[in-house]
C-alpha cells in the first residue's frame, strides 16, 4: 500500500469552485482498481501550536492505493484527463508526496 498527499493550490477565492469540480470525480476514482481511499481535505483553524497557518487557497487530497502501478493508472484515467481540463483555470500549482509505511 502507498499513501499520496496531493497539495493543490487554487486561485484566490476559487476554492469552492474547485471543490465543486473535484467532487464530481471522487466516485469515479473510488471505483478505480487499486483505490483504497480518496478524499479532498481543507485546513481548519485550531489552537494547536504545531499547526501550520491554515491555507485558504489550498486543497489537500489524501489517497491510498494498493500500488504505484494503480496510482500510475489513475493519473492517466480518462476521467482524470477530463477533470484536469475542467480545473486548469482554477489551479495555480500542485505537488504530490508518495509515501509508504515506515
């Protein structure tokens, strides 16, 4: 199993618009072979000292996949290609971390 943390930066004031489009693909992704978990997350403010400053223009995606092969297939799935076209004007940058249990 691998875990992916995707950090998606969106244009100021457009996070809700992005999430509307993102939520459309969640059921499709969860049906993909090898998908264990796939969920968008946003910062919440707390009083916990170690927490980084909440980022209003960032969506984090927490993903679990059976393998790197399953992740690679996900990245080129038809619905993902179409989704990236739909959100292109909303996204200002992104990066992923691919992790394994230690």
